[in-house]
C-alpha cells in the first residue's frame, strides 16, 4: 500500500505540509534542526541556488497575495 504523504500531515495545506515534511525528516534522520541550520546554510549556498530559492519564494508570495485578493 502506498503512503499518501511522506510524513504525517500536520499543516492545513498541502504546500505547508511538504515544507514541514523536509524539516521533520532532517530532524529524524540526520538530527539537524533546519530553522537553526538555515542561516548558515544560506551563506554557503552557491549564488545560482540562492537565486532559484529567492525566485520561488517571490512567486509563492505573489500567488498567495493574488489568492487572498480573489477570496
């Protein structure tokens, strides 16, 4: 039987759950606390990776804003 989600859902939206699942798996499998690790990781990521993450974050912000206005 296939699982519906990678981790036990604990967020109201699918996108929020997927982001939380990464945090849960890093903590469980590698004993890494992503919220603590992220600022240091951001400093050593290549510029192209940081640009892609920033672009995705901006697109998500725009989509969320448009969704809020449409509601």
